[in-house]
C-alpha cells in the first residue's frame, strides 16, 4: 500500500494519503485547505486517483480541504452523518467501509471530542486514524462542539483500545513532534486514558485543562459544517491568474514551455545560467534576459515591476531556486520553466544560439 503522512505546520494537523498499489485509487484523511495544492501535487507525483476525502470530524482549528480537492482532483467528500455537516457526497455510519482499489478503511464511531467523530481503521488492523479522539499521550478536548468526556472515555476504551496492541495510531494533530504511536503504547502510557485510569479520573482531568478558545473556530466550524465551502477563496488558496501554472510537490510554481513560447511577449524571461551556458550548445530563448543566479538578488531591480517573470536554467533546478529568491523580495508573480532549456530544446522550440549573438 502507498502511504504518506502529511503535516500542516500552522495548525499542527496531520493528513494521511492512502493508495492502493495496483488500481492507484486513493483516499485522503483530514486534508487542510491551505495544503491542498501541495497534497494534489503529491497525488499527481505518485500517479494516484483520489476517490475520497474523509474528515474524521468537523474541525475547529482549520478549514478542511475537502471542497477544494473536489474541485481540483474530482474527489468525493465523506464525513459521518452524526457530524451534522451539509454538502457531503456520502454520510458515513459506524462500521461502514470506504473502499479504494482492493483496500478499505472501516469507520469506527468515536464520539466525545465532538458528537460526530469517526476513526478509520485499515482493513488489516495495522493502522488506525484517530482524528482528535486519541492523540499521542493525549486526546482531543471535550469542552465545546457537543463534546463529552464520559463519551470520549467510552469511545477510546471500547472502540480503540480493543484493537491489536501492534496497531499503529495516526492522530489528527501533534504539538510536540510525535508522529506515530501504537494502541499498546497508548494503553500503557497515555496519561489521561491509559493504565488504570477510570472514567472519573478522566473527566476530572478534562474539566481542568484551561485551554484557550481555538483561534480559527469562528471561521473553521461554519466552513467545515459545509465541508470546507467558503464564500470566497483566500489568497492562500487562490491560484495565480497570469498563466496556467502548475504547483510542484517541491512548492514551486512551474510553467509549461509551449505556453511560454506562445505568450513570451507578456512576461519577462530571466535566464539564470552562467554566461558560458548562455553561449553554449543549448542556446537561449529569444529576448531572454541573462542574470546568473548568484546576481539575481542584487539585480532584481532591473526587472520591470509590472510584468510576470519566468525563470529559466538548464534543467529546472536553479530556475526553481530563482523563484524562491524573487519571492523573498516580493515578486510573487514568477514561475520556473518546467524542465529548463533541456526540455525546451527537446520539444523543438525556438532558440537563439551563440553564433547569432553580437
Ligand atoms: Fe478537532
């Protein structure tokens, strides 16, 4: 099976991509809106087809990426019926299976953090995705969203702690850098729910957590009650409009060579190779400006402020770095030529070579 644990540093949220090797069908658990571009790029890199985004619950600390992925990847949205969310393609009941290729996840009802919390256990019981019901050495809070400490204790003990000790626990969040645990570990070491702790011990501790109100709750909960639908997409999620760019899993905006050839006049082409390469066998693109990467920061002022920039190098590595450098000095309107001059030439696109240079 293909498995990737993804992280959103702003909300400390984990998302999980699971794919079936042979059919390439995949599911993504708890996507984060601000990471949808990245997640989609990873899905493309791995040659997967996203069937479902699954939310373990209505989150209070981030907006789900389910709706944005539906638009971008054509995936469907599933969440528990008990969540009360509107606009999903499928409302899951406890014990229902979500199939991808030859594999499936089984929904476990684990209410308590919210009324509609689900965990998802993999078909062979090797992994469980616990959302905020069971965190590593911790658990989700129970003081809002119809939370109940009594219910959470029951959920963890009756639905999660009866899984095999070897079953790996993948939580919805971690704030201390722990990524994975196991049922056996949490049964022994979870300071709230493990060992011999009773429901009274647990409810007593949960009443006195003294946690602040989540910063994003007023935005996140209404949006998540509609599976991530917001009135308008914010700057963090709206794509640049000046060209049909693609976002790589390395975090770089890239532009297709053929689009660039047809639209060269609308952008500034900056070739960041060294002078000997500019005059070398690959030649260079007509009307490109030569600024070696090492000089780019100092010479960026030579570039027109009102025309987007396309950076170019031999294979696409240095030009990617050039977009990072330009981004740091406020030029968000730039992209790297995908595949560099190697691909440009391989596609038979026009160049000027050194012999035509003055
Ligand atoms: Fe939560």
